[in-house]
C-alpha cells in the first residue's frame, strides 16, 4: 500500500478552527484521535445526489486528504462491485421493460431519454422500471448528477491512495428493498403520466438537499434522512444505526494501522447512534474542523 502522503504533509494549525466536543456542531469534517492512535484520522460527511458543478473542496480539506494514508468509503469502488450494482439495481430479470410497459409507453420512454442521453433500445429493454424512472426524473437538471463520494474517490486515486470499503457489496446491496416488479411498473406508469410535475418535485428536492448540506447542520440532515419521504423508522435503523454500529470495528482496526480519511453520507455522523457518538463511547476524541 502506498502511504507516501502520510508523513509528508503537516496540517498547519491556522488552516482550521476547532471547538470542543459537541456532536451537534455544524461541521462535515471531524478529527479522530486518542486511544493510542499514532496519527489522527478523519470523518467526512457527504451528500449522495448533487450536480457535479456544485461539488467544491477547499484547499484545507484537500490537505487533510493528502495527510491520510488511505480512504474508506461506504463500500469499495471496484469493477467487481460495479457489476454487483448493475445486477442488483439496473438489470431486469424475468421480463423486459417493453413487456411490462407496452410498446407505446416503451417508445415514449425511449424518446424522452434520448433527449439528454444516447439510448440503445436493446439495453433499455433490460433495465428495471425503478432505474428507468430515476433516469427520467433526473433529466430536469441540465447537469451530471453524482455524489460527493465519487469525486473524493477520484481525488484519492489521483493521489495514489488505496480506497477500501466499510462494508462488503453484499452487505451494502442487502439494504435494497425486495424487487416487486408490479409495484415498480405501476410507479413508472404514474411517472410517465405526470412526468413534468415529478421532475419539478425532484428539482426542488435536490435544491433543498443541497441547501441543507451546505448548512453543515448534520443533526438536521440526520433527522431528514430518518423521517422525510415517508421512510419508516425501522428502515432508518437499518440504513443508519445498524450500519454505523457495524462500521465501528472496521474503522478501529483501520485507524490503528494507518491515518484514514473516512467518507460516508453525513446522516451517519450525528445523534446518539451516529458514528461520532459511537467512537466517543469507545474513548476516542472526536472534534469538528471548520474550513
């Protein structure tokens, strides 16, 4: 593993303003030290859906990333895991989109998608209705929609840093609800019958999400992730609380061996069962960094 930046960069004290331990501080970047760690590690909360041009990283944040020896994301970005993503999220099994939607609606979908992206009808016919609906809705933005995580992973790769996952692809994609084709198909029909309004709703959601993220109020982000859009408390526990608890041993082992830059959705940071609180319960000192 290549750790050449671990000791070559010393973060100057004036680069950040620090405060003492409150998990409610409005900050996305957190420093982890103590419990015999030779070097500090860092937590960085991201948002998963944003226009690429709205992604900005300060020089101070980049210095922190350079000081780390490795990066950990929610799950490891690898060709094998991309295949798992395609299999679990994109590919339609046991039917075809044209058979589910009918020839007329299938043609309408193809024409709509063709306005902003190259469409191969043979490939489109093999995509799940849920995935097709996502592609249709996000067309409202004349931008490339992506995640902060992806940009940071690309930076880490350019810096020759190994990138690992806090959970396996199997664990990650187990979070997906069971595939119910009839429900997905019905949802796509509703979308096609109300496409303009649904796209505008998505645009408003994306703008509100970005504004909340830029406020760095991680407690509000966590609350929204837990209770907005009708998300059930049980599902919130599965997506946030249970995963947070499962990540801690992985994080501890990694931090003992190297300086780590952890990247995951900022909703995982806050509250009693968030990563910050769980690490503090283990005796680590976790403090916010403002940049």
